[in-house]
C-alpha cells in the first residue's frame, strides 16, 4: 500500500469534491457526524481547508485511488493539529496507519519549522487511537468530559503527538505520567 498526498484547491476545482466527500459520509466520532451542504459551504468560506492557519491534502492510494482527506489546523502555532478522515469504503482495512505515516512524513519534510504534530480524537474512537499508536505517536493527554456529544453526556478527548526528533531517529520517546505525586 502506497499513499501520496495531493494538496487540495478549496477555492477552485476541489470545492465541490470537498463538499461531496463530507456530505456523502458519516463521521460518527466527530462533533458534526453528518455535515450538510450548508455546513460545508460555511467552513469552506471560512478558509478551513486552506488559509494561513490551515492546509489540506487528499490521500490517494496507488491501487484504490482517492481514499481520504487530511486537514491541518493551527499552522501558525508550534503544534499543528490534524484531522484525518477516510471515506467509508476504505475504513477497516488498515489504511489509516498507512495514511497517518504518510501525513507525518509529509509534514516533517515539507514544514521544517514544525517541531511536533498533534491529533485528538474521541475516547471511543478506538480505530483512530490504535492508528496513532501503530504510527508511533504518544498519548499526551486525556481531557475528561471535554467532547460534546449530541443527546448524551460528554466524552473524553484523547490527545496524541509525534515529535520531529522521534520521527528523524525512528524512535518513540515517552515521559513519566505521574512525575509529581503526593507520596514523594
Ligand atoms: C479512524 C480511521 C482513520 C482509522 O483508520 P482505519 O484504517 O479505518 O482503521 P482500522 O479499521 O484498520 O483500525 C485500526 C486498528 O483498530 C482496531 N479497531 C478498529 N475498531 C475497533 C474497535 N471498535 N474495537 C477494538 N479495536 C478496533 C483494528 O482492528 C485495527 O487494529 P490493529 O491496530 O491491530 O491493526 C478511519 O476509520 C476513519 O477515517 N474514520 C472516520 C474519521 C475519523 O474518525 N477520523 C479520526 C479523526 S482524527
């Protein structure tokens, strides 16, 4: 499986494709699980797919074709945040980890000023959480009751990150969670 990234053109030829990608699928672990056309028109007009804070790329598999999309936000901050989405037909086949590795490679190669890359997902999105771990990302936070859920209690958001220096050396460094305790 080889995937490549193609920068989107949200103000030009990709506007309709971005709307179709989101409105034809369900994203059960996102705050807006079924975005409508009006939602998409609004986020496109707001520059969510490309402006000084955002970039986005289609994810293309050599054999399967266009399998998904990745959006980076907070590009002016030291830790950009990613949102990775596969189209429903390509979920559950192990492509998520291939895509995340390709995105990590791309960001660290193309953006030399980025020292680390972050992602957050809902606590029950086990597939995404396993994808983060398989790609060598490290869990750094568990924000309890921070993810609003329509019609139910809020869930936690789990935050993962990868460091450029780990990516460069092919290692996964971690840290001591309970480095300060009351028993010291
Ligand atoms: C989240 C997503 C990227 C995961 O990619 P994927 O290729 O579909 O992931 P897979 O189905 O291969 O699952 C990854 C792993 O989780 C496991 N898994 C999946 N669902 C699971 C579940 N409900 N319980 C336990 N394990 C589960 C898989 O068995 C696999 O295990 P492995 O690490 O041993 O191979 C993809 O499903 C997707 O785009 N979903 C919609 C958008 C989304 O939620 N994006 C996250 C926002 S950051």
